C-alpha cells in the first residue's frame, strides 16, 4: 500500500497569512493526488485534484503543486473560513490512502 | 444540485450487521463510480470500498474484506454497504462519495455521513 505522510500535523496561523502543507507519498504517484478540507463535525469537501487543479467553486487562494512523491497545498491569504483540517489522498492505486491530516488553527 | 444522503447507521452489538444506504440525486447516478469512506471518532479518513458505474468492479480495504459488501441499484439511484461481523473498530462515521467519473479518479462530492456505533 502507498503511505501518505503530511506535515505538519497541526499549524497555527493568522488571517492573511500564507501557509503551505506538504504531503509525501511512499512511492511515486505521478499527479494522482487530491486535497480535501474538513471542518469540525462536517463532511469533507473536495478542493484539488490531479495535484494542482481546483474543483469548481474553490477560491483561487488555494493552490496545489508537486508530482511524483512530494506535493504541497498552499493557501495564499488565510480567511476565517479556511481554519479546518486538510487531507491529501493518493488515487494512483487501490487501496486509496489518505494522509493523517493537518489541522489548521487560528493563532 | 448534487446530493448524497446516507442512512442506516445506528448502535449495534459486536458481531451484528447493518446495511447503509446512500440515496443520490441531482446527477446521472449510473454514470459515476462511487465509494464509501469512514472516519473513526477523532481520527482521520479511511477509504473502505469502491464500485464502478455498472457494479461490475469492486474494491475493498483489507480491514473490511470478507465482512463488507458494496453494491448499487442504478434504477433506484442508491449505493449500499452491507456490513457484517461488526467490531468495535468499525465504529465510525461512514460517508458515501461520488468519484469525478471513473474508479480511477478521486472523490468529487461527499454525503453528510451516517454514524455506526459498535458496542455492547
């Protein structure tokens, strides 16, 4: 199985900050990488697919990058509604696997 | 508007069974691969099972293989997960998710989840 490792596990930041979350795959997955946002007690929401493509309706302050084993999710200017937990997921091979999550908290 | 509405969760004793349902609306259900993803309390997301648009191809996580069965009824626009031989570690919120299109793609839409609690 492909292991996905996110860093950091938690992050404190302020509104307006630029933040980057990284995700590393245990083997190459090309760009078969998605990012999801989950707010407390809510269902996940799809943000990015194919490592860097935004889902419809996702604000342009979100961006994704990387290929192979190393990926990033960047929020260019944090908004209050962005404080949530973020998960990466590989869909190169079954079993599909998620990172452990990065909790983004207000400083 | 795409909607996925899960139901069927509840409190069940270890060894028991449940059938979860996910009713879809707002899109052509028969054209999309579907999946179940679960989340134990306070934990991360775990992929459980996926099924192709016509039901012919299915995948399962090792942790549920032989106990869980995914199926779909395209005429009823409904996805199912039959879960048997339940264990305490199966306690989780279960989400259904629609793929972007095929099984080879990621999850584009999610339901609100249904909670399964396994306890005596």
